[in-house]
């Protein structure tokens, strides 16, 4: 598959997540998208028509569209979203994969999981719960938290859907006041100039079709915005990055001693005959052969899957001309890389803390970076984000569940670290509590000190 074909394929599939506070209407919005794009099976619609729920308060609203994404029985009983629900729909222009993330604070880790796999975040704002008595208007804390998280996770596209405008008679002045508050939020956390859409997910206004009730709004509907969004891959800020996941050896005679290094190319490309460097061992070698893990997108007549080159996103097995020490966690880069990752045992990272137990300076953690797992010790907590004011607290404290902060780590062994701003694949990690084996945090590397 050529690079042009890859970009076309990527453009035709958009992954997006709905975020925001509880009861902002995320599940209803997704149900509306499925309903209005005719992506619901007849038996599903019949089942929904027999199900009533407290969330449907208007006789004009019909079935409870939120039930299309609240798949767990506990969710249906409580009227809340607990887990991330994935749904699929398509239009003549594009295919979509949408994740409905929980709004409750205790399920923030689910949001992080869903957002990390998305291209776009749709943050819902319940217009009826914005405090308009302040200047600028005051948004809910969870709206601010979700906006900060999707920004930290590096999502390129964020849109704010100002929902439940039908309960405020689609008042343009109310929408403009909320717009000022969202622009102020975006400026404080570093989001680009936001796009806002006034809508009613329950009634379908400005979701798939434009509404006559908002003649003052001249922008696109949510679906139109998603259909025309540019999600082509950004130009690479890093060269070849190939983390070794597994070392394969062929049992047999010494004359047929095959050794292949398996993994996925996270960025850049690799070709036969290319000079590469293996980190953190800092050894050089030459690519002898490349075997493609899945040849469905390549020449079907190639029985042994051997190719001359491979690109970002492809799973491959690589053999080298030289017999050097390579193990799981090693990283292949180009020998000609002018901006290689930093070999570092001292890193500073932004953490989204996900565990019920707070971050502890005395506890043992394991840092899982690409295919590498390294012991990590918390050196210092630099700052903690105050979600209410969107400023950093004057006095730091151990990170509690769902808090965001900047933390310095000392690592047991060096890792080949890219900054998150350069690579979301090799600049991110998860933190694991060695005592409980819980995933306690998602981290984004902001600084790495060369050893």
C-alpha cells in the first residue's frame, strides 16, 4: 500500500470521543447521530421503543436514544454511563468510530483510555448548568478537567457542543456568553481557537441537520464538521522509531540460525540495507531482511511476506546483518537521525492520576514506555493543576484520583525518550503500582535529561 493510499484510508475513518460532565447528553448525542444517519437496526429500534427511562422527559423526544450506548445493565438501571461504549456508523463521505466516555469523575480513567485512541474530542457543555451570573460564565469542573485531559493527550481536534439549548429557547445571548467562557478556558489550557456548535441532541437540532430554530448560527452541524475534518497524518517530527516487542529464534542447525526482531513501526520507515542504531545499547547494524506481519495490503503473491521496505503502523519482523545484543524494549532508529531520542534516567512528565490511592514518594512504581518496563521512583511533585481555577496550586501535594500534575522521576535504567510534543507514541507511558499491579497513571514526557 502506498503512502498516499494509507493517508486516504486514514482520512476515511474518523475516531472521536464524546467528553464532558455527567448528564451533559453525551450518550443521547451519539444515539442521535446513529438514529439520524439510519445506522440503527430495526430490531434495536423496536427494543428501544419499548424501553422508557427518566432521561426522556419530553413527549416529543420519542425513544431514549442514550440507551443505544449504555450497554451495561447497571448503566440502564442507574441512567449513567460507566464504561466506554464504542459505536460505529457511516455516511457517504466517511466512516466513524465513536466512544462514549463516562462523565462521572470516578470514571476519568475510562475517558483517558478512550481519548488516547481518538483523533477528535467532542466536549459537551450543558447550557443549563453554566453559571451565567459570573464574568466570564463559570463552566462545570468536569468540563474543565476533560478539556485539560484531551489537550494533555495531544488530540489535534477539539469541538465544544453546547447542548440542551432547547431548554433555553435557543437564546443567542446565552450561547455567546458560554462561548466567551469556553474561549477563556481554551486560552488557559493551551487549546487552539475552539469551534462551538449550539444544539439539542434530544431534538436533533444542529447535530446531523441544520435547525431553523437557530437562524443566527451560520456554522456547520456536528456531522458536517466531522465529515470535512482534516485528519491526515501530521508531518513526522521524529524519524524511524521501532520498539522491539519480541525476539524470535529459529530452532535448528547453526547454519540456519535465524534471529528476527518483531514489533510495530511507530514512526518513519525502514528499508533493506539501511543503517540503524539500537538504543539504549547504542550499537549500529544493517537491516538484512524485512518480513511483513500482515500482507493483506501488499502483494498477495509474496508467499514469504518478505518486503524491501515498511512504513509507520506496519507490524514487521526485521533481521540484521550483524549479530548484536537486542532484546525486548530495545529501540531501532536511523543511524542518520538528526534528532534522536534522549537516553535518560531523569524525566519530567505530566501525569493524569487514575488510582484511588494517591501518588506516593516512597512507593515503588514501574514505568512502561513502548515495549520497555523500568523501575521508577518519584523524585519530586513540581505542581498540581487546580481544575477550578486552571492554575497550578501554590502548594504541591500528592496527586489524588483524577488530578493532573507535573512530576519528576528517577529511573532504574535509561530509556530512549522522545518528548510527547514530538511523538505521542514514544513520548508517552503508563505507570504501574508494583505492589497492586494497578495502572495508576498515564504520563506524557515533557523533559528528559541526558545521562
